[in-house]
């Protein structure tokens, strides 16, 4: 019985790690698809690209830039810019 239990435990741990990695990789994409309106996805992509010049995505920096831009826009009473 002990000879069977060890491979089952190892397989369960490997499956758990694989599922965790898959979830971590797809969660940001699912969040954007679910929470960002379709007409604002292009602007978000442009903002993320402008806010990050390195290969590594700096999401928090981009989000801070987005919040500042939105606050500035609200203070000026203007409407958000329309895409191309």
C-alpha cells in the first residue's frame, strides 16, 4: 500500500502546481476580458504599452498612470478621448 501512496501524492502535487501556474498565467487576461469594457480595451493596451518601456510588464505603474489620467480628466470636466 505504501508503494502506491507515494506516486499518488507526487502526482497530486505536480497537478496542483500545474493548475496553479495555469491559473496565474490566465487570471490577468480573464480579468481584463471580464472587467474592461470592449470599447476601452484598446486604450488600456495603449496605456500599458506607454507606461512600460521594458520587457517586463509593470502593471502597478501603468495602473497608477491610468488613475492619474482619469482624475486629471475628471477635474477638467472633459470626456475621455475616443480611440482612432
